[in-house]
C-alpha cells in the first residue's frame, strides 16, 4: 500500500511541513518581538536608504525573476541585507575568528566571490522568457552576458558603498547565518523524543553491520554479481605534485587558505581521487554521468564520471582544505537495500581532509542523501574523543590504510544498496573502467539537449527526479524529504541529534588531532 503513495501527496505533505515551520517561527518571533524591535540600528536603515538606487533595484529585480522561475542557487547561502554576498557554514563560523583588518577583508572577499558565482548560475539558469522580462524591466538588452556583467558591476558598487561605513564588518557579522537542515516543527509534531528511541536502536544495529563489513577481509566479502573497478584517468598522484609549494605558508591568504587556481584544484583532485571497486549486478550499479532526458535527471552508465569540489573545515582550530568526490547511480535497488530506501537516483560522497601540509588525515563518507555517514581517521594522528550521549557518533567504521596516499584509496561498494563495505589502498588494474573527473559546478548548470540550462537540484537543495518513501516513515526525525539525494551544503548527517556534513567544527568536536 505504501509503495502506491503518489509523489504529489508527498509534495502536499512537504507544503504542510513548511506551514508548520512557519507556525513555530511565529511563536519565536512573538517571544522576541520586543527585544528585536529595540535592537534595530537606525544607522543601518540610513545606510540602506543611501545605497546606489540603480544597483539596489537591479538585485531586487533579479531576485524577483529568480524566485518566480525557481532557480535560486542554494549550494551557498544568502547574507540578508547584502545581495552581493553568499556564505557557507565554514565562512559563517569564521565571523568570530577574524579581526577587522586584512583577515576581515579576505573573509568578505571570499563571500563576494561566492556571491558572483551563485548569481552567474542563477542568470544562466533563468528560462529565456524570464531573461527577456528581467531585461525589459531594468532597461537592458536580453543578453545573459550583459546581465552578468551588470550584476558584477552592481555588486562591486554596492560593496564599495557599504565598505565606506565604519561598521561594515560588524554589520555583516551580525547578519551572517546559515540555517540548518532540520525542521523543529516536524520534530515537535512527530513526537521526536519517543520516535528517536527505536531509530537510535536501528542506527546502532546499522553501525554494527558496517563495522563487521570493514573488519572482514576483502576475500571474504560476498559478491552478488561481478566486480568492476572504476579508476581515475591516468595522471597525478600525491608524489607527482609539489605539495610543499601548494601548502606553503607563503601561498596562503589571510584566512589561512591556500590560494589555488582551477588547474591546481584539478591536479589535487586527480591526485587523491579514489578507486571504486563496485559489485555490479545490474545497470543500477554502474556509476555514470548525470544528464537530462527530457525533464528527468538520469545517470548515463556508459560515461563513468565522478564530480569533485573543494570545501574547508577546522582541524585543531586551523583552516584545512577538503576535496570532495560525488558519484551517482541511476537508482537504489537490489536485495540488500531496505525497501523503504529504494527509489530513483543514488549517490556516494567521499571527502578527503588534508592537514596544513597536504597530508590526508581524515576521510569521511556518506550516501548523498546524508545517510550512513562514517569516518576513517589516520591512525596515530587522530584520537577519538568521548562519544555522543547516544553512543552513535562519531561512527569510526575503520582507519585509513597505512599505504595511503602512496597508493590510492580504494572503496569496495556493494550492489544495489551502494554502501562502502571496505577501505584499502591499491591501484586500478589495466582492465579497469576509467572514470572522468568533472567539476561539481556542472550539475548546477547542466545543459539540456536543446541548449537550455538547468540545475539538477531544486531551490531546496534536493536533486530533481529523486524520490523515496522514507519521509513517511522517518518524518519525526525532522529532516525534510529524508532519503532524497541532496546538493552540497544540504546534508543533515545525524538522524538522531543534529549535525551537518559541512559543519566547520565537526572534526574538532569528535576528534583530537
């Protein structure tokens, strides 16, 4: 019966959830209304009134067009009152760590850069009719390149005006915030404290199963179909690139982040790219390239692809670089996969965290819905702190192999369910399938066959065409559309409790380095 529930019913439920969220927010607003009103800074209102009117209007019109077309780019997050800035959880965590000098300038510059990137994607993804309507309203030709240039110029002028005021950095600090992926309303109405008891038990059982897999030798792991090895294109490994130069203190900006161009990022991504040993029973086990088929997101298994992107986090309170790898399957299926988890589209994300000298000290892996997240730390360099009160986190399924990174990190992935059963170091054999390493940005502006461009993710950070019945079963955990494939920046990783894949302090919270 459950399997016959229609997707439009879930959409109605999702709208209801949003309504419940609004009710909870109303209570919060009324509780703090007096304090909020008394805290309004008249100077902020005066600054906003004096901003260049033409530039303010440009962003208002652009926002209206983006909202009407549903093409809001959400891999990064808006900064209220500063339409030219976008932030991340890492940058939001930096707000209390930077002074008002060079560090703050670099902090805002990074958010400005992210703002331009996000706005460019939104303009690229606008339907043609929306481009014409937007251009007409602001008195410009209907040309995307011209709109992007005007956006960049307007952003620069607004930033220059705002920067002229002495409270510029403080105003941004008071505003920067990244919402989490959990719904208080869903947890309240789902009686979360009671529902969490059986879910905690189930999660502990799953952890035990994963631990057993990783403690089992490769030879003893069952094979349901045939093992296919997918390896990166031949090229760099860590010994072939100058890590000393790339990660030298002189090559870092004021935030302590390495100054990398696209070529250097690709070289690093290729150097640390994993080998994937996949148990293949059917086409749904072959990782592939993300494409459009009419209005559906599909995975083309004939074009093996892995998508990479970089993030940042803290280790010992020091900023470190992370390289992320996401690969996708056409569906979750097969006998091992729980029935309520089955559905179109599936994926795995592997994150390699490098210490300040460029050495991998942590790998953590999740399904790209945020589920089944586990850590593989570097033995001898990392110590596990006291586990969480539920004894669920941190879940360390295994340790990094000693031979890594001299030899490539290799993942053994099971059929259908697509869980990583074992980590070891090795090299792809000559007969392996070569996957292509592609920038993740492509997914956020992916061309159709008719040259239209569209993100494969919606404005809530959910992969289009992804469906599950899990939200009906795990509604009380407070994660909207739990089990659906998600965009970077939107992975809630604790089904009990609260945490995100991109929380800047997640490693220091659970580990001592």
